């Protein structure tokens, strides 16, 4: 029963996510649960000013963690932890099954980056891709409150 219930929930989430942002679920590594989480954290176009703001919300923005001569960055520990987990899931799936991601990981490892640093870079890249995709393709009327926010912004100009 539990597996059937989980499957039914996944189908329902997939249907809802496709209604709001059909191109999102077409992305490699984005399933119905991760897609729904991305949409929950990003409710409508214009909420976030830039892809950097989305990355900060996701906890995927780099924070400088340099000391002495070593220049490096670490992940932001703040932000929406569920969105960060969704990005982590996408990264792990792409590392296993996406050829371009595998080549990227191999190249960064050859540069001397650790696995943790490589995943940080991948999370930031995926956050950038998802932000651009959602800003471009999300259905404007599908998000509650979208029209009111759009009209309010237009009135302030």
C-alpha cells in the first residue's frame, strides 16, 4: 500500500508541476517531487530579482572561505533547506546518468577540486539553469497571487 500511495502522490505532483512549468520536468534529474519543491520555493516570475538571489535562497550561493594563500569557497548554509535538498538530488542523479555532468566532474577533479567543491559548483550551475528556465517558461496565471503581484508592481512604476 505504501508504494502505491507514494506512486499516486508522485503522479499528482507531476501533473501539478507540468501545469505550472512544463519544461521543468523535462530537465535531466528533475522528477515530480524535486520539480514540485523547486516550484514551491519559486512561486512566480519576478519574485526574485536575479539568479544570484535564487541561488542564495537555495543555499547554493558560494561564500568565500579563504585563509592565507588558499582561495576557496563554500556553500551557503542558509536558505531554503528543502530547495537545497532538491538541488542535491538533481546533482546526484546527473552525476550518475548525465554524460556532460560526468565530463565536468572529471575535468574539475583533474583541476584538483574536491568532491564537495565540485558538488557546490554543480548546485550553483543547476540553480542558475532552473531560475532561467522558470523565468522564461512558467505559466503566468498558474501561480496563486501572481496576477495581483504583477498589477501591484505595474502600479508602482
